[in-house]
C-alpha cells in the first residue's frame, strides 16, 4: 500500500489562511489503512481547523467528505455537487494522486495536499509501517531471497553490502538492518547460497522505472 502521513498543522493552516469555506476530502484506500486520511482523520483535521479559526476569531466553514478512493475518476465525480457549493479550497487527505485527480476534474478549484506521500510498504506491527518497494517496474526479489535491495538498501546495492555495514546494521543508522546481511543469512540457512544465489547480478535495466518519464499501464481488454 501507499504510506503517507499528515502534513504539519501550521502548513495546512497556511494553505487556507485567506479562505472562508473549505472542504476536507478523505480517502478510504491506503491512507485509511495507515491512519492518515480516512474518515476519522478527516474529522480530526476539520475539528482542528474550526477550533483554530474560532480561537483566532476568524470566520471559517469547514465541511467533510470521504471518498471510496481518490485515484478513480468515478469516485472523484461524487464531488461534483459539493464543488458546486463554491468552496474556496479543497484539502485532499490522500496520497499525491488524489489531489491531482481532483484538480484534473475540477480545474478551477483550488486544491491542496494535506498529506505527505512517503513510500510503498506494509505494516510491520500495529502503528508501524515500513518501506518495501520503489516501483522500479521489474521485480527481481526472487534473486534475493524474496527481499528487495532496491528499496531496503540505503544505496540500492544489488551485488552485496557496502563497506560501511557492520554486525548486520546499516551505516546510516543503528536502527536500520543491513538488507544484505538478511539476504545472505537466509540464503545460507536455506542452503541456497551456492545453488540459487548468483555471485553477481547483471546491470539493472532502469528503463522500466521513472527514468523513462511518467508511466502508463494499458489493459486493452478493459479499455472501451
């Protein structure tokens, strides 16, 4: 899933400093799972904005709405009746895709991101999410014991650890495990170090990644 976190309140507040009527829009997708932009978080941000405006003696109307997803045009369409109420700004509580889709559909509407999009990952435990993928477009984790050195190595090394790792820990932080220590340990413990672990990986073809510009996936059988 895409992992995000809410922007600092003062930054969000600055977006609407001169606004009188604001709509906070949440998303029931990834950002709900990571507790950043679901219905509950929409309510909390809206309440904070109302209280802050009241404290400052400022006239501010804040409405709330949560979409099933902000990355699908059919759900963005649900905002039509709300947008017609003439909001000064929409605060999107979704990954960066959400506000971009809202802007594309309602180009005359001011839209601001309320979240910072961080990475693709998963839950390590309740309340802790970790990065596991950078979307390079050519997954080869089967060559590394099911682990991704692109996203989990600070230098994205694919042919062994750098000289800075020690005792299974990355040099950038004592809290970061060296993924190459984990990979080689697993390969040795499962007896695959000599049979399935290539001593040297070929140069990676990055053409499937962002190097070729924004990517588009087309499923011909689904296109009408």
